[in-house]
């Protein structure tokens, strides 16, 4: 015997009861705005590096340009993924389109992995074959300094927004820009050292060191994206928040069990069995289930909660 109760997301919160985070629609709009800014930033940096390569002939800056071109592609894919993920559920996708973010994150991770391998191989080749003659070094240094600051800023913004909204795609894009920060810093340092000392081998050594950092970043992004695509449960902290919220706001609930959670882009799906006094009427059990759903949604904005009410105590004859 049991009562099933599903509660749609984004119901208004009671007056004075502020949500713990952004609502689903606000998350989607914020993600889209920041993703668009990421595309613009990547495009501007790619054009600046192209000009620097033409003027300096630097292979290090050329490598950075290659990465920026991939940034433009990755950020564009990310933008469309976030846009798709923010769309509401339809007849063909009853659970929404949130998995688009996980797919984009997976693509970002593979791209970061490629960049890391590219830098490592290129750095090793330069160590073996020697360096390059630097022309108009101040131009390359200025562009790389601009790229360093811009990458750090947009990476911080993406990470901050991704954590607020729970967007895997934005966090993956942030990780990509974090790898860019290390690469830009390495290229900038090598340009300064080569210009000051003429030690061309430094460029290759710096590329190898940066490659290791980029490869570690790729591993973290791929692991995070795979978790979402494999419907991993919410964090222990979020699970504890769900249980604590029900215990505090719905004391009539004797027990919460069979709790299942997963995340898909801006959407959170939660299913649970909640035990209520078996002497309650059907309407009373329904109202309590509704209170449980509302309480959990207030604690985790964007959640879609499904409550199955069980009688307490649960007797042998209650099983089918």
C-alpha cells in the first residue's frame, strides 16, 4: 500500500521563505548569459594572438593561438549545450534536456586532454630541436599578458556561476580556461626569459610542465562529466540537507527511505519513500506528501520531487 505524489518544480515559495539558491529558469538564463560571454572572450583572444603570431613569428604564441581557436569552438559548443539544457521538458524529452551539459563537459574534457598532449609533444620537440628567434617580443609579451588576465577573469566567472547554478558545462569551461591560464603564464614566462637571456630551451621545458597541469585538469573534467551522464547521486551534503529539511519541517514523517537522486543540467530529480501514520486518511497523507515536496524544493531549488507515502508501521499484509 502506498500513495504516490509528484510535485512540479518552481512553485512559489511562502512569504518570508527565501530559497537556498537560484530557481531553474534563473539558473538557465544565468548560464546562457555567461556562456555567451565566454564565446566573445575566446574570439577576442584568438584574434589578438593571431596578430601577435604574424608580428613575432613565435611558435609559443602560435601554440597559444591554436588553443584559443579550440577555445572558440569549445565555448561555442558549450553555449549551445547550455541553451539546449535550459529548455523545459517536452513530449520527446520528459526529463528535460539537461544531459546536453554532461555531453558538452565530456567534449570539453577531451579537448583539454588533446591540448595537454599537444603541449607535451610540442615542448619535447622544442627541447630536442632548439628554440626560435624572437621578433617584436614586446608585442607577444603584451598579448600574452592580456590573455592571461582575460583567461583568469572569465575562468573565475565561469566557475563561480557554474557552482551557483550547478552547471557541469560551465564548470568544464572554467577548467578549460584554468588550463589556459597556466599555458598563458608558461608562454609569457618563456617569452620573457628567452628575450632576456636567449635560452631558447626554456620554452620547451615550460611547455612540458604546463602540459602535466593541463592533463590533470582534463582528467577532473572527464570524471565530473561522466558522473552526471551516469546519473550519480547528489553529494552527501545535499542528501543530508534533504533529510534534515524533512525532519525539521514535516515532523509527521516517521522515516525517509529508498531515497534516489540524480542531476541533469539545471534539473534535480528526487524520489523517496516517506512513512506516515497508517491511521491517516488518504487526503491527509497527500497533504503531508505535498509538504515534504515543497520543503525539499525550497532547500534545493530546481528539484523535481516524487514522494511515495508508506504506512507506519509497515505490516506484512501491506506488501503486494
